[in-house]
C-alpha cells in the first residue's frame, strides 16, 4: 500500500494479522504499483518530487533502476501482453513506453523506448 505525498513508502502487510512486514522509503509520492509477470520485480510510479518510475527487486526491495521523463505525477501503469514493456500515464497528459521488465537489469537504459520499438512512439500526447 502507498500512503501519499508525505508518506513516500511502499508497505507490505500480513493480511491475516494486519502487521507491517516491510516498509520502504521511496523518496517520493507513491502513485501506483505493478508486479512483473515473469520476474520477482516490482515497478512503482511516483509523483512529487521526482515523477519517475522505479524498478525494485523483490523481496529485498533493492532499487534496480529509475526511469525518468514525465514532468508531472505518474498516475497509472500497465504492462504489454508479453510482460516486457510498461506504459505510464501521467498528469503531464502523456503516455510513455518503457523497457522495464523486458531485458536484463544491466541492459536497461532508463529511457523511453526508441521510435518504432513499441506502438510506434515513445510518447503519446
């Protein structure tokens, strides 16, 4: 669960006992979460102050990569059918397409996909 602008954390809960299992300070407002379909990784989208996506290794919650490009709060994310790409929708009225889960961690560029790689455009306005 995320707690908003001031909280800046991702929390993992034991749903049986209600106890917090882990709490990770992300450094900025948590807006949405997306689990990888194929790997033990989690992507979070953020608002103030960085407006970025962050890829985390689960369960250690080690930060793997940050993806920057939006200029306002990232409100929503979804995965491509193959589970490799993520599309993000932000308050800056853009959609951006990212290679988040599709390649090995050392090959992730932290940029929007190049033209023609996914739906023909890295950004839709």
